[in-house]
C-alpha cells in the first residue's frame, strides 16, 4: 500500500500573538482526549497447506487439500489457493473436494507441526507488543498503539511482522490495520493472500459502505434473510435505519449490528481472553422429522467442531446438544468426559446418544439442532498427555 497512514490528527499550533486559551472547568474538558487505537489483524494464508508446501517442495504450486482420505467421511481442514480455484473449501467433505479437484494432493493433517509453527509466529508478535489476542493457530489481533519498538505507524509494524514471518517461517501472512478489531479483521480479508490493507479512521465509513450483511459478525442465513426482508443488504442500508427499528426486528443484536455498520467496535485486544467453547448449529429451512437427516447433520457439525478445536489447539470435555422444536421449545443435554477430546467420531457418537436420549425427538418436528464442545483444556497443558486416554475412550464407545 502506498497511501499514507493517518491514525492521529495533530493539534493546531498556537500563533505567537494568540493568548493561551483558558480551559473551562467542566468535567468533559478536563478529560484527556480519547486515544485512537492502532489494531493489526494477522492471518496466515492457507496455513495448513502452506506448511505442507513449505516442508514438501514437490507440493509447491499444486492444489493441496489437508484433510481425511477422499474415500472416507472426513472433511477438508484447509485447502491451498490452487485448490480453492476449483471451489474447494474447509469443512467440505473430502469426497466432494476430490470430485471438484481430482488432481489435488490430499495430506493428512499434522496438528503438532502446525502448533509449532503457530508458537513461532506468536513469538514474533510478542517481539512487537505484549497485547496479542490469539484467535486460532493461524490468526491473532495485536494492539500496537504503544509498542516495543516505538514505531508510530501501525502500517510499518505490519510490514515488519509479515517480513519476519516470511523470513523466519517461510510462510506468507495477510494483515489488516484499522482503528478497531472489526475494521482490522475486514481489512485483512480484503486482499488475500499475502496482502496488506490499511484503513485509517477517516476512511472507515467509505470502506464499509458496500459491505454485504452476510459479512457481519453474527449474521447467519436466518438473520440475513430477515434483513433482506427489510430491504437491508449492505452496511449503508443498516445505517439508514434507527437503532430502535433494528432492535425491534433483531432484539439485542440490533444495536450491535448498528454499531458495526458505522465501523464502531469498542472491544479491546485482550491477551487473557480465553475461548470457552466451539460449536455448530443448523436451522432447517423446513422442520425435520427424519431421524437420519438429524444424524447426518450431527455428524457434519461434529466434524466442523472438531476442526475448530484442532485449529484452536484446545480439546474439550463437555459435549452439548441443542434442539429447538417447531414450536420453539428449546432443549439442551450435556455429557462431560473424563478426558478431553477433539475427535469428530467420538463427538458425533455422544451427540447422537444425547439427541435420542429424549424420546420426543422421534415424534416432534425439529427446527434447529446444534453441537458444541466446552470445558476446554488450558493452553499450557500438553496435548500428548491425553492421546492414549482418547483411544481408550473411543474403544469404550465402540463396545
């Protein structure tokens, strides 16, 4: 990016013949001016496939799919950009990915290797700022408003971080720079792969105007459909509505959406932020009574949750199933394991057992079903301690 970065507005200098202004003694004017944050969102490009291509030169420049055997029920954990050109994406079944891109190289995921690359990446982050909030193995927020190298421009820090990642890890990363987390995240997605986009405060409104509502946090298919029914399709459309009208239509989510549509996000980069769970849920277009459909949905959700947990590097112990019936009655059931897991088969089996433990499922129409895993292990606990126990848990489940 060649455009200058403008994160602060210098105060107007006083002329020599102007008297020094006397501040009015009100509480407002006695407060220090708010500091505009400088936030960077870093996202490694096609992380898993890129690590494999780095370590296996024969895979470079070729479509690579990290996931299970295409002849199995496995799903795609990640796909290289060469494979994405054929429509392959994460959470897709490996069988479908193979149909779309039969020439792709399928590689079984090596999460220990990915975790080590992620650890090295975070060490690079910490050399610039202690305010790092990891989101997964391959992405994080950094607050560089104040930083360890005393660099006033966040753009220069983003350039330096990306260069170190490329030099030391031989991986590429995309970065977004903005006055808050929401804008920084949007910016990092804007020119992937290997891109850098800087959005200064005065450019936020222009940048966000045409953003589709589907790109907003928390807007899934159901909410998007509701917004479309209100003739709301972009951020500009949301801006034309009042907070009250959005709250009436969307409940407490309305005001939050209103703030995002104006480019506002007050959340701080919190290095102590601890993910509590990972989950997936599906709202059916038509109410479902077919048990096989529910089981297949649970299996797909378990695969997605498993991928999220592995990407986070944090297996969990408590598996929860959520069911909403056609009359909007909500039911949840949970089971806590002795040892944590991120195994999709085990998650799916326990979720299915929890689902059909309630005999009402066999006679009532289901509007929504979901699976989540919580009670995640702490970051510092070695995963190797749990591997053998998980195999034992699997044997018990299959008996």
